[in-house]
C-alpha cells in the first residue's frame, strides 16, 4: 500500500504543478487584458486601426501557441510494467537449478518501439531508468517533475508546465517569440495609458493598476528575451541545455 502511494505521488505532484503553472499564465493574461480593456486603453477607439489589428493578431497567436504547446507531447517514452522474476520451464542439464527470467532477458520489450531505439548499439550501452523501467536512448532523461522519460530532454519549463523535448522544442521557441511580441505590445499600450496628474500621490493612485502591469510585463520580458536567444542558439548548434550544464 505504501509502495503504491509513493509511485502515485510524483504523478500527482506533477499534475498539480502543471495546473499551478496554467493558473499563473491565465492570471497574468486575464489581469493584463482586463485592466487595459476596462480602462479603454486597448480598444479600436484608443489605438489606430492597423495597430489594434496587429496587437489582436499577436495576442490570438500567442494564446493559440500556448494551447497547442500544452496539448503537445515533448517525446515521452512509454512506461513499462515491472517484470517479476519467473522460473523457466525448460529442462536443465546436469541437474542444475532452473534459470530465473529477469528484465535483462527481454531488452526489446523494455526498450520500447523501434523509433525509440534508433541510436542503440546494445542495451548494455544505455542507461536503465528505474522509474519508467525502460532503457533510455541517447539524450534522453527522466524528468522528476513529469515522472516520465523524455527524448532529447532540454529542460522542464515551470511557466509552461511541461517538458521541452524532441517533439515540442521548436514550438516552445516559437511560443517564446510570440510572448516577446505580445509583451512588447502590451507594454506599449500600457505606457500610453498612463494619465498625467499634478500631484505625485494622485499620479500613483490614478495609475496604480498600470504600474503593476508595466512591472509585471517588464519582468516577463527580462526572462523571456534571454531564454529565447539562448534556445535559438542551442538549436542552431544542435545542443541541449542538459548537455551544456
């Protein structure tokens, strides 16, 4: 009973962290668009038509890319059940005791599909994951946050709530690029929304929501811009974050 609880806890924790990340992302976007929308700063009346259309397209593209990224698979290996030792029924010679069949006797099953084993020379050259019960192909790592092995594992993104791996890495970079465009657009709109006041205290009171939003957006850009540049460099040089650090 205790063993089953220990196995289920990592999966449950990973699921909770993913939903926390989604709640954070949705909260930031809802706050930003509600503040700008309610104050009238983000509307066809406040912005030139062309600028408003561009900002709207960027926002829709960024949100759509986020949804697709959430639904995408980073390239996770299928978990295998633990194989219990079983006595073979083959007669033995010279009265020797029966041989025990173990996980090592069925490397093909543990290694998974042929696509996952394209780099293998022999199972002894690969690392065996005791959590997923599979041999890991090259550049594969077990993610403790997702409780799964991921091919070409780069890193686990807490903000997105998923691993970045073989199948979704370029999509992740596209998402970062769209987030930069969206953040820059919202900063521009927020900066234009500030109202002038004669007194400093009155200015802070009148623009409190915009000040909070402006600093939130700047913090996001300070994280996303370097990350985008770094990821673009790694892809261009065929490297992974895991192999660099």
